[in-house]
């Protein structure tokens, strides 16, 4: 019966990984405007790509009501401002004082040379892990993206408990949060704008998970070993290879040539079978 259900269900189509040009282009488009929300989405795209974040870790949390009690639908907790640490060279920057008052200007925070995200709880239950990145020196650096998000939220009156996806709407004087659907639309729109269909990447094949897988693919293409990729993405196994190995043509470069080269070998299992 289960096998019958499997045959009736349509096959799962994994979301394609996107190249780094996608979050970079999203940044350029957003920062050509004065829209706070578009800038927030662009910075989240950069952070998700470089820090290999699951969409549930940086977008509005989902809730459900069970027996009259409102609960989160997943165990994953979204990153908050208090989960982020900035360093300038080897010194930890103090961003707020004991009362939560902002101590640094945006310009000062943008001088951070690295930034760390500390995970309090995630989908696989692992806690207390950290992800660290150094600044690339460009405006599209993940460290600068984090600096802009943190400073904007704190400057608008947020606290260390505010989520990374939060933004304050001045017109309604209310706080809102970027959703997974909004991030998905940013990725699809940017892929269409960049006209990546020649590379086999179209809007209908990408989604919010494409940033995480795109970051993992970038690491793989630049020769980063699987153990490091697992650590950066907090994978407990090599499941990430599922959407990397099937998508990157570079990984199969030269394989057919190697296979076509004759290499004599001996069947050592023949020992003791009685062959002369």
C-alpha cells in the first residue's frame, strides 16, 4: 500500500542552488531604492547565502494552534540580535550598553572585520554551535549585511530579543517580519532579471532554500572539503551532496576521460577458488 502511495505522489523537485550573483544582484537592486523592506530582504539574502541558513532561521516564525494553545510549528528558533557578535580584528565590539542603548554608529559597525552567529536551537536539536565569517571588504559582505540589519533594528527601538527578520514600519508605527514567501519572491525575481535560464536556472526551479544550497555549492566549487561544508551548514550527514553533485557540471569534468584510460587490474578474490 505504501509503495502504491509513493507511485501516485509526484516526484519531489529539489530547489536549484543559485550562484552568488543572485544575492549580490538583489542587494544592488534594493539599495538603489529608499525602501527599508527591500533593503532588509536583500541583506537577509546575503546573510542566508554566506551563512548557509535555513529559511526558518531568518524569516518570520510560523505558529499553529493546538487545543487552544498557540505553538511554533517547528523546533527551529529564528536568529535574534542577541545571537550576533561583531569583531574588529581580534576584539569583540560592544554594540549596546547594559540598558540596551545603541553605542555604535552604522559607520563604526560597518568597520567590523568578522561576525559570528550563535545557534540557540535548530531543526536537528543541536545547540550552542557558532558560524563565523570574515568581511570581504565589499558592501555585499555577509558581515556588512549583518551590521546593517542589526543597526537598523536597534536604531528603530528594537532590542537583543528582536529577530533578524524584524523591521519597523514608520507609517503604522508597528513591527513586522520578513516572511519566507517574501524571500522566495526576491530570489525568483532576481533569477528572472539576471536571465539565468541559459545556465538551466529558471524562476520555477528556485525557492528560499536555493540560497542555502547556493552557498554550499559555492564552497564546493572553490574546493572546500566536505567536512568544512558540513560544519558551516550544520549538516549532520552528507545530505547536502544530494543537490550539489547532481547540479554541478564541474564535478564531472575529466571523469569520462579518466574512465576511458585502460587500467589493467587483477581479481584478487579468485584466490582459493582453484584457478590455475
